[in-house]
C-alpha cells in the first residue's frame, strides 16, 4: 500500500463522519485518461476533501512555502503535491502540471487561487484554462458546499466532464475557458445549495 493510499484511508475515516460528507456525481470522473478537477475553494480542507472523494489519486499544486521545511516537504510530496509560487506565472509548476496530464493523471485545481472568505465563487484565474487548452484532459467541475462545521452536512458534487477540444481547435484564450469552467462550478453550487 502506498503512503498516499494509507493517508487517504485514514483521512477519509476521520473527515467523513466529522463533516457528514455527502458525495454525488463520482460517476462523472473518467476511470482513466487525463482529468482536471476544478473546484471552488472555501477552506484549507478542500484539497483533502477532493482527495478522499475522488476515486483516483489527485495531484495538487501547493504553495511553495510548504516545501521549505524538509519534513513538511517530504510529507506533501508523498501526498502527490507539487510546489507553486503564487501571484506569478510559475513556469516550473505549469510544466509539472502538464507532464502529469500527459501521463494521464488527475490534476486538482482551485481556479480562484485563494479561499473565498464569504463562500461566494470568485473570478477564476487563467491557470485552469491554460491546463485545459494545453492538454488533452477533460475538465470535471466540482462544488464543495459547506459549512465546515462538525455535525453539519458537507456536500461534494462532481459535474459532467467538459470537453474543450473545439475550444483548443479555435485557439480560445485561457481566460475564456476559465470563465466557462467557473460557470459550470457556479451552476453546481446553484443546483445543490
């Protein structure tokens, strides 16, 4: 058993009853091939929540500060995270993300870039659109519907995959594609809140 699988099992056993996690739409996540999961961002617990509800291992970008301490660096790396410098175009992080998608893995993104303090969906950053356009991945929108309160129900809803093949062919901009992704996330939030 890999460390990721072990950690996922433990975290799932702790968080699922704690937040009464209810998951739907898992059937929308392709069993193979490159996938980008794009979710709204309301808590620091969002990455583990996506990690335990997605049936496939998920690779996340994590703020580079986490990789400065050797022990923490080793831990987050074993949890399949890779560093990103926030607030600037981090070419190395973009290359790593594209390489993972080329290997037909799952990349987890929070297009807003930072947590929403009021729970409302913010404008997405172009990074999500960049990955969707520069890879052959399908994008699966995901809505995390809080609150993160012990004993209260937390919903995780995965939507139908978005195929951006025609957008790639007509050379759409990353901003355009990110806007479409955000619309899909908002639609899930509207339908399930």
